[in-house]
C-alpha cells in the first residue's frame, strides 16, 4: 500500500514538473519572443524547489525592477525609520537687527521637499517663521542653497539624452524641490499649427524654452523636453491634442537648488527683510562654522520606499540611491560609488553579485544589467534573513489591485496574491516579487528584453505563464 501510494505521489510530482517545464518552454518560445533575451526564475521559498527556470544567470535590462535593489538595500542599511534632514543656518554674526553673513538652506538629500506625494507642505512658512524669530530686519549677505552633500553631477552618466530634460529623468541634487518638476502649460490650435506656452509652474524666470510642439488630431501628451542639468535652456518637440486652451506637460527643473534659494529670497523680501545679496548655490563643502536655526525632516524611509515601488518614482529612487554613497562616509558622493556600495553590501550578505550591474537607482539607464537569479536571491534573503522583511514586503504593490501592477493578473485567480514590482522601457518588460499560493511563498523574476509587438501583448504572455505555473 505504501509503495502504491508512493508511486502515485511520484507520478503526480513528475507530471507537475513536466507541466512546469512545458509551460516555461511554451513561454520562451512565444512568437513575439522569437528574438528576445529572456531570464526566468521561480522558486518555492518554503521547499527551496525551483519550479521554473530559463537562463536565470544571464543578465537582462531590468528597467524599474532595479528599484527593488535600491529600496531593499536602503531599508537594510538605513532602517525604515530613517529621515532626510534639511537645515536653515547662517554664518557671520547678528549685530543689532542686521545679519552680517549669509543665510543657508543646507540640503540633506531629501526628495520630498515640496513634493506632491508627501512631506511637509508648510516648509516655507516654517522657515520664514524661524528666520523671523532671529529679530533681524536686514541680511548683509546671500541666500545660499547648499547642495554640497553631493556634487553637481546630478545624473547617471549612463542615461540617454532623449530622457534628459523630462520630469521622469530629473537630476538629483543635495537640495531638491517640487519633485524637480516644472509644469508647462500649452495652448493649442488647429492640427499642424505651432502651440504656445502660456505658463510655467513654478515660474522660473531664468528658464527658457524653445517651443517646437505642434497640435495633433490624435494622441495625448507627446511633448518631450531636451536639455542638460543646471542649464536653464530647454527645447521641446512633439505634439499635444489640438484646440486645447490649457494642456499641461512636464519638464524637469534644471537647477533645483537655485529655485529653492530664489523661493526663500522672495519670501524673505515679502516680509520686509532687506537683503543686499542674491540667491546663490553651492556644491562645495566648507569648513566655515554656521549657526543652526531650524531643521525640517522628511517622512520615513519606509514611506518613501513604498512610494518608489508603488508609483515607480524615479525622483525618489535616485535620491535614495545617491544617499547610499554616503551611508558609510561623507566623502564619497559620486553616483558610481552608490553602485559599489550596493554591490559590496549584498556580497557581504553572501549573494552572488556577478549578476548585478547597476548604474542608477531607478532603472532608467538602458545599460543596467541584472539576472533573474540575483533578484530571486535578494527576495529570498529578504524573506528568510532580513529583520526588515515586513516593511520591505509592504512596499510592494499588489497585482490586479494597486500601484503600477494594478492591471497585471486582474480578474484572475492570482489577483491579490502577487506582491511585485514592474519594469518597462522600450521593448523591455520585467516583473519580480512574491507569489502567495496555497499557503506557500514563491519568489520570482521574469525578464524579457527586445520582444516584438505591444507591451500589453507581452504582459499577457507573462500572465499566461504565471497562471500555468500556479494552478
């Protein structure tokens, strides 16, 4: 009887394994993946069994699934309660009612200052109130935006020119504002005619835009901005819908620290304090002593990481990524150091980091290369070894319900059972995360580069594969 029962169990196990292998082969041999580079790994974390695998050690372009690496590392290195800090300070001395020195806004890398997603919306009023408490009526100096916690590089050297100038590829500085995004309002006429820019918000006086956007009968926002970091000149090309009195597109803010300095400069003048100097920026560290006036703190790193993974927020991700370069020492602010810090961290945790080639924190770089195996190894470490797992898990949106994966697996038996991050670029589609199925937890990574056809069709193939595996 025991032999018969064992034979039956072995039969069904072998059938299950065959079915999973067949599902994997059918997936990778899909006609739309004929020329694609694919990496797949699905692992049962309770039994340690690999249930699906294809070229899992080969690296692929991960797109925004890179954010899983960034957020997991940050939560491990900095803790979920970590907060960024921005200080108001002055140097020199106060004589009577005159500040004979400069007033500083000293950035700490906070991505949420003035953000539409979170953070203290009353930061400017609080700064002004703190300055008023000094009792000064005149400042004989400048309003300095001190972004020297990092340098002036701003962007990854591996980003593409076609992205720079757009809000989703805004540069990252030690002092940022309004998600480093400028809302540009157009007015359009008949199809084929040149549009008119009627407003910028914030109204950055130094920002010049060469407008080449035309009205079109079809399509939504197809206006793309071009320009270098810290350069206030932008060109914009493409189309927006015809006959719109107001149509908003989004550019980056070229010099966020200077915008912050100008903002505070203007508000100080409004309350009647005279300033002999002007708004300025600083990217170089100084040993001159300063007197602290007021500090403002960001929301917790957990809240920031949750927004990163739910909204696929490049702006937040790049700030968190860049801060990791100074998590060990304040003397290493370069962006390339962040990648080294991350790689070394996971190497020390025992992960094989040969499949981790990272050039930014958001996944915007098309030369990022990560293996499906590394993603699953990281997810397994988080589940089995990390004290921060519950927080990390909570940052992942739920397939079919929330975040950027709210359409994935919607209406299927896997809706609400997959916590994962999506990633997409031109001809790139990736997903990585956890599947909760029949009281067991699986880690998975599915990466497809250079597929043919539409994103929606490629996603449907991935959904079909997952539903075949988990049934």
